[in-house]
């Protein structure tokens, strides 16, 4: 059954301070400033990218997966798991993420590509389901699976994520929909199906088709998300492309999410590091800080994620932004 409308923003639950990782060098301002803000958590969209490991950001003695995640969690309170988009995780792996991070640390988990209607390599599918589908296609879509197999993918993916949710470490499952996913009744219905299937795990929604956020459709899109308590993922990204979404900040639920994709002039490259290889100048981040503080006044929690994942660009910019946020 799909969710009923009316589960929108919970304005009464905002707190009186902004909090983030003190380890990142930013103390939290005290309560009583007269501004009602929710928490702002700043992090990055990866902690294991190959170019990050090569950049020297991790100390020389931090060399194992356990140590890298523990070190990262000592620097930032939030991370986005990107690998789950390419292949669903094993539950044992998710349990290790849970066990290697301190209480209060938060994971946003990117939904498996098959569930967001992206093309998916057959090799990424669960082995028994892959054998049922066959290996005749280069890429698979949901429509290539029978209904029972679709249910199995959903159930196994969500079961793997459950340890984070049960431990209070899951922020949201991020559904980033493709550029061929335009505004319309069918796709709104699919978004609500995603919400219903994931419950009680929370989700958030990012669009890559411009029709959702044109000036004519923007209010309709945000009203739809607010009516169903679905967090909108605001973005900063290159403009002028078919998948460009304007940098509109909006809190449509108690959680607000902002992802920074950079402004690479090679946005159409098939090389992911060329697409996201952008280092923000401090002046750019300084312009964003008051906008993010304003967004936090309308949400209980705001997640700010640097997705410019090339070398240590995301980590450097996340630390800079965290330091800028409390400044008036």
C-alpha cells in the first residue's frame, strides 16, 4: 500500500543549535542564538575511492579497511556509500560498517542501480537471480526481471541495509533517478512505491531529469514530496546539460539533503574522475554557507555531502565548509 499524503515537514522538532564533527575543527555554537536550526552534518560521498587512497589524505599507518573507516569517522559525522549503487552489499559488510564507526555516525546509502531504473550489469545481480534471467544482455533493467525476482532484489537489498537502520546509523537510502525519468504520474507512483517498499527505512530523492524542477513544475514537485514526507535532494552541479538540475534548496521533510557535484567542464565524460574532478574554491563555499544555514531552519537534520570525489577534493572541501557554517 502506498503512503498517504500529509506526512510532511516536522517543523516543531528543530533544535536550537547546529552540530557537526568537532574533530573536523568546528565547535558547535551554543544554544540561545535566537535562530532555530536543525543539525547540519557534513561529509563526503566516499571514503574508499582509489584516487583518495593515493592522495595521501589518510596517514601512512592507516592502511586497512577497518582503520580507514575509523579514521574517516573521526573526521566527519556523515558519509554516503556509493558502492551500493553498483552492486548490492552483503549484510556482513554492512555489519562491519556499523561496528567500525562510533555511536552517532550516519550513513546515507545509495540505492542499487536496478532499483532506480538505471542499466545494471548482469554480474551485479544476485547469482541465483542472474541464472534465472540469463546472461544474454549487456545491461539489465527492472522490466527484464519477473515480478518475483524484482521482489527478491528489493527484499535482499533492504535486508542488507537493516543493520544500519537498527543501530540508528542510517540517514536515508538515496534514490538518484536517471535523466530518462521525467515528471509524470507513472514516475510519481514509482517514487511512492520506493517509499512503501523501503519502509521503515527512510529514503530521499534526487532527480537528474530537468522537467521536475523547471520553473513551471518546481512547485508541483516540491509539494508532491512534502505531501508524502519525502526529502528532496538539492544539488550543486554543472548547468546547461539535459540532466542539469538548478541549485534550489528546499526542505520537504524533516531531513534535508544537499549534494555537491562540482562544476567540471568534462561533465559528459565517461571517466567518473573527470566528471567529478572539481575542487571548490573557498569563496564558492563561503557563498553556500548562509544558504545552508537557512535551509537548516526548515529541517530537523540537514545532510551536506561533497560528491566531487577525485583525490582528496571532497574531504578538503567538506572540512572547509564545516568550518564556514557557524560564521555569521
